[in-house]
C-alpha cells in the first residue's frame, strides 16, 4: 500500500515536471506547421548553453503555476460527482482559447491543456468510487 | 495602454532638448600588434575629425593603443614596400591563412591622451571623470576588439593594449566615478558588445545618474570590422554608419541614402543615427540600443514561446518594414522563414568550404616548413618567422627557395581560394542578418505591445527613461 502511494506520488511529480517541456514542444511544432518557423530563427542570437539556461529558468518559473493548476484540477475532478466532468473540460477549453487569443500567451494555454490531461491520467475521479 | 503608447511615440518624435556641456571619450586600437588593424585606426581618426568639425576640439579625450610611448601599434597591408614583396613567400608560409603584405607601423594619430593598457587607462579615466562638474554629459566611444566570456556573458570585455581585458563590471566601476546627475552614453561597435547592456542594470550605476547606449551585436556574436580591409568603401562596421548618420554625410563625404533626422528638428540624435544604421547598414551586425534590449530582456516566461502577432502601431514595425523594403524582402513570416532556411543552409555550407580551405592552407604550410627544416638545418627559422629583417640574407635565400617549390604554387592558389570563399561567406552572412533584423523588429513591435499591457509602471518608467536618454544624445 505504502509503495503504491509512493509510486502514485512519483508519477504525479513526473507528470507535473514534463508539462512545461511538452507545452513548449507543442507550440514549436505548431509554429513550424503554420509559419515554417524553426527554433533557429527565434533564438538565432542565443548560444546553445544560453538557450538551455533560459529554458530551465522559464521551466522553474512555470512550475509553481503548474502545481497550483494541478491541485485545482485534482480537487475539481475529485469532486466531479457534484460538478460534471464535461463542464470542467468545456470550461478548460474556453479558458485556453481566452488565454491564447486575448492574453496572447499560447504557452499558458498549452500548460492549461496539458495540466488537465495530466490530472485526467493521474488522478481518478470520485465518480467511480462514490455511491 | 493607448496613453502609454502615445507617450512613447511622443518621446520618439518630439524635438528633443540636447545637452550642451558634452564630453567625449574615444578609446581605440587593438589588443596586440598582430590584432590592431588599420581599419580601427582609420575609424578613430575619422571620429576625431568629426569631433573637431563639430567644435568639440577641447571636449574630448583620446586613448589609443600604445599612446605616446615609442613603438608600433598598427597592422596594415602594404604591397608597395620592396622588402615586403621580396619576402612575400616567407610571409605566406608563416601567416594565418597565408596572407601576404602584412606590415606594422606606429599609429598616425597626431596626439593621444595616453595608451589603452588597462591599468593606465583606468587611472586616466578615473582622473578624467573625477575632474568633471556635476550634470556632465559623457559619451564613451570605443573602437577596437571585444572578447566573449563563454561562462558568463554579462562579463564580456574590451580587449585593450598589451592583451589586457576590461570587463563590464570593471567598466561600470570606473563609470561610477562620474559626478552626480551625469548622463552617460556608450557606443560600442566591438564583437560581443551586447554583454555591455548590463551596464544599465540597477545598482551598478548610482540612481541619480542616467545611462544608456548602443551596441553593434548581441553578447554572443562577432561584429563587422575586424579585417585588414583598406578600401574605406568596404568598411561596414557599426561606427561607419552611426557617425555618418550623425553628421549626415558618409565617411567619403557622400550624401546618405535618406535623411536620418526623423523628427525634422535639424539635429540627428544618437537614437536617430542608430535607427538609420539599422535600416541601411548592409552588414552582418544586428545592432541594438539599450531600450530595445530592455524590452527583450523583460519578456516574461509566459509570453516567450508565443506566436508573434503583427503590431503595426509600433515604430519597431515601421523599422522592420523599411529594412524589408530596402533589402527586397517581405515582412510576411512564412516568406521570411523560407528565405532564412535556404540562406542559413547556404551559409553553413560556405562556412564548411572556407574551413576546408583553411585546413588545406595549414597542411601545406606545415609541409613546406618541414621541407625547409630538412633543406636548411642550420638556419634559425623561428627567428626568420619573428623578424626576417634581422637575417635578411637568409630570409631572401629561403624566400627564393620557397617560390621554386611546387607546393608554393598550390599554397598561393589556396590563399586566393580562401579570400574568395571568405568574401562570399561574408556577403551571405550580411544577407542573413537582414532577414534576422526584419524578424527581430517584428518581434520587438509585438513585445512592445505586450510590455505596455503587462509591464509594471516602474518598468514602463525605466523604458521611457532609456528612450529619453538615447534620444537626447547628439553631437
């Protein structure tokens, strides 16, 4: 039981850590599809070392935000017998669109999407266990 | 946000009040004799002439290379001297990439205030700055080489005489000696100059002083102008364009492509000169001012990967458009990226070709030197390499022998191939830089929009203060 719990914690931690790289990879892929824009042009003036440092520093800055978001989603899904799961999905998608188009932060939108996906995969809802 | 934008545009276009009591510091020259190209000296002489013509003959200090001490401090190409021609084969054997005609002489600046060896220069600068009255207006112009600190680009440095180094923090320590309420502006055209952006960081210079500046390239890039080029029409370094814009005539006395005075106040500000350089310089430099770098460094993590949305309201957008127009490019991202990808691949290929020729030259040089050692075991080749004039008889004998070798002809061919390959590479790098410039200014126009939306009022005030400082500097 104890080892199962530890395994779950590790899975969650791994999930939370990979959200930022996955989100940036998605954005890069999209910009490559839409604009034929590679990494080189965006960061032409950065050395490889500096690019990695910048990426890691952004990643660390994003982590607290991702953790808070994960906790919120986890809480919502845990109580989704009261709040319908589909409404959460719809609200998340609408929020993603708002962030991407109005705030113009595609990375925040991608993080939101991936955090929800991580919660979906890693924390089961109470629906199955509740009476 | 609209109000903030209007204020910023206002700063850009308003007729600026320029400061009167200006003092200039010209620091120039290479770090050692073999890296102190004539182009640097010519630039310094030209700048000194500009200061004289503008009536600042008593308001500047000039520090160059060896200063007033006896000796040589300038490297140049001279094919006219008979001894150079007679020993060209020997020189080709021992010089980098088999270059011939390299000669050395003393600088031709009539009077300097001293040399640029670090300790002496710092002592002189400290003395100069401490003697200034309050509210002084200081312009620091450097013309020489820059170094890259791979482990910490915030500490990139100026390469000074005797192979000494002056880092960003050391320069800021010396600038801290300037009197209260001073305005300091720096113009740095050297390689890796972007690292000197850190001079403006809060806490480095006292709060009651204003500091801003212009840099030719980012902290990771090499700049134009470190060659032995003698034709002034081929000088493409940042200084050449920047100061031409300031005096409204290029260094050969010709009229400029367009009028750099954007707000028609009959005076070209440093910022206007910088904008002119950005628009019309066909060089590999992607120059930047401190206000532009401030915007780029501000960009928060949650906006970094975002797609750039066009912001036609920004002046940076106009710059992007004009650079594109001047270089027959489009501002459309897709078009720009496809051109960039093709040119980038071609530049990489050309770099590889040039590197291969360099290798061939070096191999051939080693082969001939081995042959010489076998043929002339009693002659001190190291001495001939250092100063052939000291043993001119043997030098001439060996020079004649080298020319008779079949390898020498090959070396000459490789040397010529190298020159052509390098020339073509630079041409391609310059074209690539124009695409990068359009992209950079498109991005800056978008960052400015985001900045005005999300930055704090103190950040906006800092940005405006930088713009004002850049705009109020002039000659």
